């Protein structure tokens, strides 16, 4: 059976992120080789993917135009790196977040790939200069950081190395769009990339507000889920400013002084430990006890909500 797209993708590492990437690429009609060092891990991953895809198909949330059966037939496992990368046009690395391990993998790939394939890492914290400097194929290297779980949250942060070719960024951007993700380009690398920098700014102020006795942890989360988050589910902070006045310039005229006044009252970066940690931990555990059973059930509920939201956003875009 011919795949819907020409070209083969290799996913390195069959953990949760690797599995999710394999599903996303197969959803886009690409043949996928899932590489891992241990055959048993690949077998487990393929069983998981099969079960997930069949459930997604039942709920009408399967990505792409091909049936679950056809998508599954596009994914195969491989325990030999050289065999896995033969004929690949794109390689997505998904190994654990350890610099030495990732550098070792990219060092191995550097010796066996041609000058056309793109080498991409899923890292959420390691900078491209740490990962790719010194590789002979550095021009073909990029970070493509997904959001967990990538199947339901489409954002991918594309972060180039200073020596990454612009065409590498363009091709990766086009591929991500083709498989239904939402790629954004970082013009240069920065610690935490963009998503985590925004997330940490929110977490930091949330922590201070609870710690200073302004609001309870449960109510703080409601401010986001039933307030800001409603808006941010389909519109960003900058466009929000633009729409909340007669355009951006008018917003700045009206609110500049007030914003600066409030921002100057923000406290130092918290240490995320001690009494406040215990208080927040206790409040979170009252809602969802911190044992695997309760956490997994809550995560499954979260993913179902994300799935529904993704479906709604798709409808809103097509209207």
C-alpha cells in the first residue's frame, strides 16, 4: 500500500513522546520507522499506538484522512540505527532529557546521514548550541519542541542553532503544518524557549499570590481555567491587548502606567519549597490524590478535554 506522502520519517525513542510523534506523522500519511535499542520497548510502543489509534477512530478524533488500520500499517519498528535512517528525510529524536545521551545519538547520526535529511530534537530544555555544535551536519539540525501531549496540543517550537540553514527551518515548518501541528519559529535560542518562559512567569506569580495569602490554590487555578485560560485557548496576550481597547497603541496609552505600577509590586523569584509548597501540594492532593491511579485518571480526563477543545477549535477555524 502506498502512503499518502512520499518520504520516510524516523522517530528515535519509543517512550510517550516518541509514540505520540509516530502517531502524528502517520496521521499525516508518512511512513514512520520507530527506532529503539530494545525490541521489547518497540513492541510495547506499537501495541500502545494500535490501541490509541483505534480508540481515536471510534471517538472521531483520529488525525488525517487515512483509517486507523492504514495509519498503523505505515509505522514499523527497528533496532538498528543505520537501517532505520536509510531513505529518511526527517529524523525526530525523542530520547530522555539527558544532554550526554542526546549528544551521543546526534554524534552517531552525524556519521551515517546524508546531506538532505533534517535532524530534529524534541528537547524541552537543552539549547541547540549545547546539542549540535561541532556536528558536520549542523546546518541540518533544529529543535522541534512539542507540547505534551503532542497529539492533542498542536504547538511545536522550532529553535535553530546559529548555523542552522534557513531552508532547514522552512522545511521543518512546512512539514509540521502538513501533519497538522502549529509550528512557531524562534529567531534565536533562549533558555526555556518561549512556552516555558510564559508558563514559568504565570507559575511564579501564582505561587507568590498563594504564598502572600491573597487567594487559595483552588481559586487561583479557577482564575486561569475559567478566566484567562478561556480567552487564551484561542487568542494570545498581545491580540487580547489589541482587542481590549481601540487597538494596541490605545491600550498602551490607557493601561501603560497601571501595568508598570502592578508589575513593580511583583516579588522576587520564589524558591518553590517550604510551607507554600506544602500548602499548594495539600490543596492539589485534595482535588486529585498524588498516587498513580488518581493522577492517571485525571490525566485521561484532561486529555479528553483537550481532544474536545481541539475538535472545537478546528470547527471554529473552518467556519
